[in-house]
C-alpha cells in the first residue's frame, strides 16, 4: 500500500528555561494515501506537534519523516515551496484575513505564488462552488458563520491543488450540527479530489464519524494505530473498544443464560445472526444492550446478548461460535452464571 507519510522513530522536545520538555517520543507511524486518518488524544498529548512536523512548521530532533517515500529533512527553497503547495493545513480558528473578502482570502495562496489575477479568480470561484459558498464572494469573514468560515479555510487550503489536507482541530470551534456538516464536506472532497486527510482531534465522535484509519496518542507516544475495520475485528483492541464501546450493565445474566459481547463490524452483512441461531440451534436470545455507530463509512454495532442454554448440551456453545465465525462477528467477553 502507498503511504502519504511515513514516520520512523521521530522525537521532538521543547525548551522552557532550563527544562527540556518532550513532546513526541519515538513516533513510528504510517499514514496511507487517500485515507481519512484520525489522530485522537487529549490536550497536551502531542497531536498538534505531530501535525506541525508534517507541515514543517517544526523539524524533528531525531528520526525521519517521508512524504510519498521522499525524505523531508533537507527540503529548502523551491523544493520546500513545492511540498507546501501539495500539503495544506486548515485550523481550529480559521486564520482568515478579516480585511479581505471571501474571494480574496481564497485567492491569497495563488497571489503569493505570482498567479495572474484572471487565473486565480477562476480557480477561487471553482473552489467556492465546491465548498458550497456561491454568492458569498464579496462577504467578509465577520459576516459569516463559523461553518462558513471553515468552508473558506478549506477552499483556500485546496486552491493550489493540494494532495493532502492537514486539519488542526478543524471542528473544535463548531457546534455539533455544524461539525457533522463540515465532516461531510471533507468526506465529499476526499472522494472528489482524491485527497489524503489527516485530522487531529480530542473528540472520539469526530473520529467515529469520519475516519477510516485512526491512531491514539498519549503523552507523546503512539498507543495504538490501525484501520478502523481491523481494529473492530480485534476484540482485544483498546482503540476498537473506544470506537465501539459496550456499556457495563452492572448485573449478571439469569441462571442458565450466557452473555456474549458481540462486535458486528458491518451490521448490514451480519444482522441476521440472531434468527440464524434461533432457527439452526433452537436457541432463545435477548439483546440486553447495544447500539449502532457509523464507523469508517460502515454501520457497525456492538451488542450484549444473553443466550438461553438451560437444558442444552454444552456442545451448543461451540455451534453458536461457528455461526458467529461464519458471519465474521467478533466475540468479546463471555459471561456465565
């Protein structure tokens, strides 16, 4: 698989007085091309530092960073400018020029590259339509909502035909409804323009909604990373449990019943397992908790299901396990009374 970025043993620290504060420690990470890659972690985990290494606002103390298998360490001058035209960034607080119109804001990256007025105006209008802001050409940022400002930021980032969009907490300043609208726009643009999107966030909801790959960073270190579908297929994955949590019911199953924690990575293909168990095994069941989440563009589910094994042979548990495997259902904890 081709990778947009590859990081090998990357570390970064900052000085504060006589102290040296580690921000990232021995980070090794692969970000697939054309993925929507979510990097999740709490404040101070090192997410923003990692993003600033990718857009070269910071340089690592040690380790290597590659973009499409080309090392970034020695990029300077024209080579650096070419790289930065391919890798764009949008920000939490939009970073728009308040004295310029929407169209002028979008044109700005082309203006500093010396693109002629007619060509940059044509390209800016094209991006304006792509992000759904037709009719706002002459508006100023102060006249826009938060979601509209972020649309301008996205259009400005992509106006020079960037291949990668780095999103620095791009939805954190927005309400929940607008966040989903912006995420839908990013997903649409990813498909239309064949983009790689790298989004850092503290929100699990954002990652669940949009990302097809995800990494968790804590205290400057990678805890776990992978494709969402692979994480869901691993019952022991911490990230998988965070993406698709199972509530603790606080009570045991009834005597003779056995509780199964079941993960359905694609409920459309797996949703008939209870009726299959009932028909093939004459096995009663009851869903005691669960829910459906849209993860990586697929509806996934996690259920806790009690099965009635009273007066049933022990071999029936093996038969049930076979049905679950047939359906590619991931089996978590099994609780017996």
